């Protein structure tokens, strides 16, 4: 089963991206399950490297790294990055600049799409 998780919200200030990544991580544990995560809009901030959170607080950067270790693909909307002044070098190693064309391809390839 192929899942596409699309995150629209910033990493902090709302728990939508956190909950989307929690679900993606749980799904990625299943055998023969493939997860892709696409960050769009304010969600592109989820892929910024160097996030520091208080002890005991969730950390979106670590959650994305864990998903990548499980084999998840992580795409970051390039035009959304540009609108926010984010450069490719500010992204996690496991995340990469992407495009609407790639999101369209991932959408067509996915069995299920979840939007947060």
C-alpha cells in the first residue's frame, strides 16, 4: 500500500503536522507499506534543519528523520520555499526541494492520500 501524506501547517503553533507525522510513522511500520510526505505552504518549515525544542516537547525535525530512516520520501514544495526565503541547504538531508509536478505524480501513484 502506498500512502501520500500532505502537510500544510507549520511545524509548531498547531499540532496538525505533528499528528500527520505521527500517523505517517505508524503506517510506515507496516510491511509492504510505502509512505511519501509532501510539505507545502507553511508546512515547508517542517523540513528546516536545526530545530531546537524544550525537553519533553515533540521535535518535527527528528520525526521526519525517523520517517526517512524507515524509507519515506520527503518532498518540499519549491515555490513555497521561495516564497518563504528558504534555500535547499537549509533543509534536512533526507528532504529535498520538489515541485507540483512531482506532487501530481505522487498523487497519481498513491493508493491513499491524507491531507493535514
